[in-house]
């Protein structure tokens, strides 16, 4: 047995504490293979045997987000404008292998719940439309205040019309070259 004596300072008072402890065994640890009874130690061999890849789903995304102010500004200034009753869409060819989407939903549209619902709807519509046709555009969608009361189908028809116009525009660009 080992006797440990220490001074502990607590709230300005000093106490002498002495206690007796049994000396810990030198080899108290369990052998490595028995350390975790639920999980075997050697997972490396099992990991190497796996055939499917795990990780990020980036390859499955149809579009990326526009996040930088300069990118938004460039699309606003140089892009084509497609106004409608509920939203205004700006489109600019980006020269990349993928599409980028930026959403601008003002506080005038509604509270956070309404704005987030509208953004989810717009993202879903773009995702569905871009899986069929890979356009190489930067899109900025500006929601008007009446867009909060718009039906999903109404928003979808607006975006389908826009994509049909952009498809025709791309066909004419491809035939020029």
C-alpha cells in the first residue's frame, strides 16, 4: 500500500489530505485483442475487402451553389433576364462542366419558414430538370413577394419554359460553331 499525502487549497483554506490507495498493477490493461469485446481489433483486413466506395456524394449532385458575391454580380450584369409572375431568373453560360444555382429570397417574401420552403422547392425543381439535360449555366433566381403563395406546379412550369428556351439557345450556339 502506498500512502499519499497532499495539500489541497479550497476557497482560501488549506487542507491536508492523506489517503491510502492500493498500488495499481503494472499490467492492468487487457491484451489488445480482448480490449473491446464487441469490436474485433483487426478491421483493416475487412476494410480492404470492401468493394463499394464510401464518402461524399458530390458526383451525384446536379448543380453546385453560387456563393460568392462576385459570381452573383457577374450573373446579374452579364446574364440574360427571364422575368415571370413569381420569380426572376438570370442565366449566364459559365463554361464549366456543371451548373451553378444561386437563390436570392428577400425577407419581404415571408418569415424564415416560408423563405426556406420556397428555396427547397426551387432547388428540387432545378434538380429534377437538370438531371435530364446538363446545362452549363450559372442561374440566379430572385423570388418576388408573391412567390410565397405560389404552387409547386406553377414554379415548375415557369422553370420548364425557361429550360426549353435555353435548350433552343444552346442548339443555335452549337450550330454556329
